[in-house]
C-alpha cells in the first residue's frame, strides 16, 4: 500500500516522522524549493534512493488539486485541502502542534479530511473553539506521536549533548531551552534572545531553538555571541528533524522558556518547569483552565532578571505534579504506544482499500 506524507515545511514533518520510521512511505511537497530542502535535511535517513540524491527518501512535487490519481493513504501535517479520490485513497490530518494559536482562515479545510489523528482533549477543544464539526468515526484517538521516543528512552542524553556540542565540563550545569515562535504569534526571539544569552549563560547552558521561519537569524546571533565573548549558548535547527528533534532538546534541558509556541504543551511530557515569555499576542484559542498553561507556569515580562526567574523555578520542586496533571488533561494515553496505534489504524484503512 502506498503511504504519502504532505508538509509545507520540513519542520512540520517531524510530527509524522516517528510513524514514517515505522511504516515508510514517500513525501509530497508543493514547491521545488521545499523539495530540495527535504532532500538536503533528510539525506542519510534511508539507504534507498529515488535517483536524485543517494540515501534520501522519495520526495515528489505535486499540486494538491491534481493528486486524485494517487492511491493509498495520504497523511498531512498541513491544513491545506487534499484533493484526493476517496474511492482509491484516504486522507488523514495529523497537523503540526496543539498549542493555543488558532488554525486561521483555513480552519474549515480540516472538515474535508476523511480522518483526523487526535492527540488529546486539547486537540478536541481547539476543534470546538474553531467551530469545526466532524463525524465521530473520523476522529481517531492516537495521542502525541512525538512523545513515544521520550517516554520509551530511545535516545541517550549524553549522545545528544555530544551532538549539540555541550562539553563534558559544562554538563554539571543546568540547561535552559529557549524555544520561541515566530512573528505569527508575536514570537520573542528578537526581543529576548540577546538578553537571555547575557544573563542565563552566567550560570547555565542555554539552547536556543528558533521557529523554522526564524532559523535564518541564527548565523547573526552566533556571530554576535562570539564577538561578545558569550559562551555556553547553543543553537538547535528545527529543519534537522533527524538530528535535532524537539524531543532531543527536551531531554537535554532542565527547564523551558517559550511564548505562544505549541512546545509549551509538548514540554509537559518532561514534568520539568516551564516559563512563559509574555507577548501581547491575543489571537489565541479560548481554553478551559485545566488546558491552559498560563494557569500553572511561571511568566516573564522583563520586569525582573530572567536568571532569577529561571533559578526560582529550578529550585521549586513542587511543580511536577501540576505539570503531570495538565499533561493528562491535554493529551491522550502518554504511554509510549501512540505510533503503534497510528500504525494499526493506517494498516486497517489500507486493508479496506485493498478490498
């Protein structure tokens, strides 16, 4: 059975990557530029080749309005409309995060999918707040596919520290992960990155993981840090989904700072402290308190030193229970078996198509 994955950008693909590693498949993109980026960053992730570059998965450029000839399962990380033929294929929406930012103008496109993988009650609350309605049988409870590797201990923390470049002499320090969103959410990278570099690295390691659309700003930040003699700051590339996955940064870090990014909720899987860098962005979903990170996380608005906020949260050992409670309020299962559930479902609908 043919399996296809569609994403507008490579970072979105990280939400389906654990499933791809289990069942394989090929990738669909809409632009040649994106095709080349997929080839670049996924090189070495497979031993096969489609004739363009060795050791890279098959990637094809297709316009979504002209894919009715594709037979099989089409899994999408974007809410773009999939114009498939339901007689020979099935479309499945996975998406790329369940934060508080709204789906936007194309929210109702989700109603065109035959199935939707649902990561948890928060995912359902987002649908409801967007005014979306689905047949009950189209909503497939999967959990968060990305959590499995973290839960099951699939990667060594020491290996990941080697990979990002943290020397052994600094591994006794705490590591702070700063993962802001971009301008679509009033991301705080431009406002706080240099401040955090100056203050946090005085005592701790700092990993900066910008949003994909801000990754081009990293070279200038690296140069600035070097000129100013700032050490113990490291950068994680969201495009490198095989080597720099978000869950890898979660494992290395001891605390998270973010703004309106969905990582605020994904970080709950760690049980570690979370700080929300306040922004004036207000176009967010209305969430019940039990699914609103602002009700339990500390916040930073620039009125006190970020190092003081970090240290206060690192020394407070009472937060893990409230983070664990919100994790289970927001996500289904959290048992390390989400990929298997997704795999079983894909196999079941593939079997239907074969008949």
